[in-house]
C-alpha cells in the first residue's frame, strides 16, 4: 500500500549541478478515488494470495490540516474565534467551563492565548505598577509626617475607593479592563490627597497652639472641608463628559473615568470620617506631636 500511495524511490537524474530524485506512485485519479483504492491488491504475507483492499478496510474521505505547526518541538493546533457583542471575560468563563467539563486526552495540553493572554499579562504589569505607586505615596507621606501611623491610616482609604470604583463599573455594565485598571492606579494618588490635606492642617494646628489631637481634627474638618469638596467636585465634573462617552474616541477611556468617579465619590466621605476616627483610636484624643 505504501508504493501506490506514497511512492517508492526509483533512482535520480542529474540536471546540470542538481540531483533530482525519482519517485514512482499511482496516478492521482486512483490515489484520491476511494472506489479505485478499494481495488488495490494487498498481500497479507508470504505464500498467501492477494486480496482487494476494500475487503480488509473501509475507505472514506476526511478533512485534515493543510499545515502542521510546531512550538518547542511539539505539535501545535491553533483554534481561533472572534468575540462579538460580549465582554472578553464572559467568553473566557464559558471557555474554561467547557474545558473543565471536557478535559483533553492524556498527552494533550491546552493553553489559552490571544487577547486573553495579552490582557492577563497587562493586568500583572499593572498590579506591579499599583504596588509601586502605593509604596511611593507612602514613602512621600512618611517624609512629610515624620511618622508611619498617619501615612498608613490615610492609605486605608484606597481599598475603600476600589470598592466604589468596582461598584460603579458593575452598575454601568462596564468591564474591568486595562483602562479601568489605570483609573484604580490614579485613585491611589487622588484618594490620599484628601487625607493629606486634612491631617497636614491638623498637625500644623497642634504644633502652633499645642492642641490635643481630637480638637485639632475637629477644627481641621471644619476649615478643610471646603477645599476638599472643591477639589473633589472639580475632578468629578471634569471627568463627567468622558464618563458619558461624549466626544470622538472617549469610549476608549470611559472605563478610566468611571473608575475614578466611583472611587472618589465613595472615598471622600470615608476619608472625612474614617481617617480621623482611626487616627484618634490609635493615637488617643489627647495626643500631641513632638515639637
């Protein structure tokens, strides 16, 4: 069967400086016709009579790959699909559910690539950036306040702001993508700004008039409430056109605007109430900083 289908080596010919191999095989009219292939004689073994191939096997045509791919010396089969009218995360959840219900046979490994792999790599890089941003902000506040307690208390408002961002993204049906993740990174700096304004004024009033912590915080909340609200509202209304998707290309950055708006809207009252409460609980209401 090998000779008519694949051919046998019948020598070679010389053409100038090239050597061309000669292979003899059956004509294509027989090789690609299942009925004619069935008439090919097959000799089972020495001393036995030939029998038609059709009496020993069923012959049918099937589709096969036109190209063979390899990666790291392993055979590779690429399956692609387009995502339309559905978020990539929802599609990948369905893909993982189907793969979990029908695991591949032994020796076969399934890797998810394409846009999903690029998205996961981008998220890992953004997580590193988020961590570096938080460490940098805390380091600056440690130098400013000459203490670790105030920076840590202020930074506690950042995780709360993430809750507001994710909640607004969920309400508006916006997926968590690279753009919205960048908004979470921006929140690290925007959220601590309100706490810095509040506690910096508190520290100045304590050192100027030797006030206890609780009294200085009450005065700081009364005096600094207006600038905190003004800066926050200016940021929110400045991002509102982008969040509404107004203007050409704004839909690409809409998730970033929504993440920042949701985070600031929730973190501002949390900063005004939670940060002073936690600081008084740690330091005590009568605490006075060293001069």
